[in-house]
C-alpha cells in the first residue's frame, strides 16, 4: 500500500511540475488585477512618462494619444477623459504578417502590400512589368513614404515574438482561440468566449468556436449600474482576426465597458 501511495504522490508531483513547465519564463504577467513587465507593475492611470521609465522611449505617436514601441510590438493609449494611460495593446500581427500583407487586419483593411499584389498578378498569369518596367513604381513609393507607409498605421513595425503569461496560461504568436482554451483548461481557468458586439445579425455571444472577427474574453459585462460604477479591474480581450489572435488588448476598466469596434 505504501508503495502505491508513493507512486501516486510522485505522479502527482511530476504532473504539477510538468504543468508549471508548460509556461516558459515571460516578461509579461497579465491578470484581471495585476499587470507586470519584468516584475514591475505597469503604471495604468498615470501619464506616459511613467511608462517610459519601464519600456524606454517610445518610437512614434499616433494621432496624438497612442504611443508606439515599434521594436517591442506594443502600444499604450491615453484615456478619453485625460492624459493618463488606460490601454495596452500587445501585437502578434502587423503589416508584414501574412494577414497584414493581404489587407485583413482590423485597422488596416484593404492595405495590401506591393509584394502581395505582384504575386497575385503573377498567379493570374499577368506580368505587367514586362511591358512597363515602372508599373509598380508608384505603388512602391506609396508603400514606402506615402499614405500606405508603415508609419501611418497604428501597427508596430515588429510584433511581440515572446510568450505571455495570462492568468497562468501561455499565449503567443500564431495561436487560435482553441489553442488558448486548451492551455486555460489545463491550468484550470475559465475559457475565453466570443463577445458578440459586431451587429452582424448572428447570435454568437459566448461561442468558443466562431470564426467571426472580434473579441474573446472571460468578462460577461455588469449586471447593474451599481456594479458598473464600482468596477476597477483589467479587462483582458483577445482580438480574433481570420481565425488567429491578432493582438491582446488590456484596458484598465473603471466603471466602463471598452468594447469599441
């Protein structure tokens, strides 16, 4: 009996160790009540100057209130009410990603790369550059320094290419909702579900399988105005685009719902 008890305890210990080993060391730890980067709590509710102390100087400012760290693959944005930071986005896709190349990203719809357009033309058997060597010149100029240049879009020049620890489950580039939910179930966490706010006449609220573009989250909204007024937590949202996670959106929610489409 003692022998079997020892085997059981050893097995349980190994399973716990394996479960912990499933999450690599991460710079970000994200939960509804704590967000840290390299063990430093992120200064939500404070000006961007406090964020610079942690991430270093940002690379760009987009439309006056979004501060982008292009090399890190993140941005923070100011509240609509004042100049304090209330949102953090961590990107697993950008304009150079496959969906970015074909104009499918949420905030760059229709912006197709010249590389993709040329490849599509070639697949269709059309080689306009053979008769007109400068056929793609204007398009390339527009992509490099015109209205379609990277600096005119909110997407960082590089994606975040490391793993995140979100509430004890790993999330990383290339994952689908099903991948994330497998990790969350293994960590004994509630699964993320679709927040149906796209007004497409389909009832998909709570789905874990829909391929509709939009947010997945564990947040179910407030039951009443009193709950809403007292809310003070981090709303963690997973943006699905064409079946994969485009970015993680974290909002310091103080009595409001931040499902902006």
